[in-house]
């Protein structure tokens, strides 16, 4: 007995714009994309170290390049990306830490995030005072 062969078309799930369906996906993709800014700035610093090893003229040239309008714009964009990246890590911090108890009460996620922000502010102020004090 010959049965007619039926050809079934495979289901292919559409992938256009999957990240736009849920705001979580958008924030996730932005957070992951800001890691590129961390990479770019690491490369900028590594180039600076290489130029420093090449002598005073190379170092001075690198410093002059950092003062160009394009470099300043790049650094402003990188700064914004770094702030977004750091903020996302502080927001994630309570989810990745073990559960903490102080005085028999569980420490709230917002308290952990705020303490991270406070630590950054304190360290930033201390570094700025140290830099200005060395001048």
C-alpha cells in the first residue's frame, strides 16, 4: 500500500526584534553593550602604557591625542556607558550576594545597593582629595 508522502514545512520562529518585546531584554542588551565601553577604555589605557614605555615623545604625543575634540567626545560617551554599566552592577549586587542578616533581620536589597553607591562616592572623594593634595 503506497501512502502519499506529506511534506511538512518546518516551523521557524521569527527572530526579528525579539529584544523589543520585553523591557527586560532591552535593559539586558544595553547593560551587555556597555561592557564594550569598558573594553575600549582598557585599550586606551594599554596604548598609554605602551606609549609610556616608548619614551617621552611618544608619551607626550599620546597625552596630546587625549586632548583632541574627538578624544574628549569619545571619553564623554565612554563615561556615560561606564556609569550605566556600574549602575547595572550595583542593581544586580543584591541578587548575587548571599542573604545577609543584621540584628536578626534580613538586609533589604535597596540597602545593599545604596551601600554600594555610598562606597563609590566615598572612594571617589578620597581619590580626588589625594590627587588634588599631590598637586
